[in-house]
């Protein structure tokens, strides 16, 4: 984004890149006043820049009310393109400038909430201290993310990789566990082998990408075997998946780090420990044109070292 020094030097005749910077800041802050203060520009300059932009494009980009400014549908589409172009411009410069070892700018990352809460965020002060010029935006969830359209620099995901058009980097792996609540086990019994699962229920997890239910997996005599289990509840988010298990709706399978505190407290119990699922691979995915980005590179190097230290 625009530095304070550049912002002070802007006059009425902004170039297109500078106008994009002003427009994106208005959208992000939902305020002309806030954008002007952030960029250290007169409010009239910001307002005039957006009006000229709308006139040049021939579309209305913003809805204006007395309380708030928000993007129109055209404005949202233009904002998404602007953020990508601005990121690409900044990236092109940062790759070659002398300060590439100390990258600056905004880094947008999307990852599972459990990875964020249990692995990334506790150590984040270390990363931000190493790279004070990076501003990090973390998105969390299980949904599939369109990195290019949404302007996301990289995603961190567990399990099988789907999108072959992206660059993938393996970061580590996590041990998985099969869990159930004490109340569920008291009602249905404790299985000793996968063959004992007849009559048991699962909290079924729906793939965010396909909507298909993920079968449970068990390692038997060195081979991975899939086993579908019936379930009265199906979910598509990890938090809900764990919550349903805690409420006694059935068995679940997921990385141990996501339920370690529940296992330690006795709120959940691990079963079939001798037949654990295969370890879940954790990978980073990013668009091909991001592979030289110093921000992405230093962040993924740091995440990989974090996974190695913790797991």
C-alpha cells in the first residue's frame, strides 16, 4: 500500500496506481474520512479521486450514506482486481530491491482455524518481530478459497491436495486420532478393533469442496482401510465436528492437536489407538506467480520451522 511519504506528495493529478490505492483504502475502511486520514491526504483529494475513477470507468463503485461507504457489486469486483494488481506491483519491486531479506507489505493467508489457534497464533509474535514490515491478515475456515479472485497469497490446508494449478509445498504432518465422548462410549461400548464398529455412529464430515462424506480410515496390518459409518448428524466445519462429538453424537477422526485439550481433560476419549488413521499432511498452496514473493517465502519458511519444532 501507499507509504506516508508518497501520500503527502499526491496532488489532484494522481496516476492510476495511486488512484487504485486510494479506492482500496476507502473500501477497506468504509470511509472517505478514514481513508484520507490513513493516507494523510485531504478528504477532498480522496473524494475527487474516486469520483474521477467512477467517471472514467463509467460505473458506480461505491454506495454512499451519511454513516457508511460500501462497495457496489461493480465496486467489489474492481476492488478484488485492484488488490491483486497492487500486490503484484509491490511484489515485483520487493523481489529485486535490496530489502528483499526484510520484506514489507500485506500478506493474506487462509488456514484452518485449529491450525491457526493451536500452532500459528501462539508463536506469531516471533514472526512479527522478525519481519516488522509485514502486516498479516489471517482468514480461517474450512471452505475452498479462490486465491487469485480473492487476492489471497497462500492457504495452509491438511489432507489430500485438490487444485493442481497451484504450487504446493509440504510443511509437515500431524498424527490423527479417533475420538468419542465418555457418554457415547457408555451407551455404545468401547470398540477394540475396527471390526467392532458395527452398530456405532459417526459424526459425518462433509468435504467443503465436494460435499461428499469423508469415510473413516484405520491402519490395519500396515494398510489403510476406509470404513463408512452411519451418522445422524453431518457437518462441514471442524469446530462443529468437535462440538457434535462432545455432545455424544458419534465418533470423529481428526489431528490430535485439535482435541488435545479435550483428551487431557477427559471430555473426549481416544479409541482404536492401535489402528490410527494415517498422518495428515499439511501443505501450503499458492498461485504460481507468487512463488518468488519474499513475504510468502519467509512466512512459509517460518511455518515449516514451527511445525517441525512442535510436531
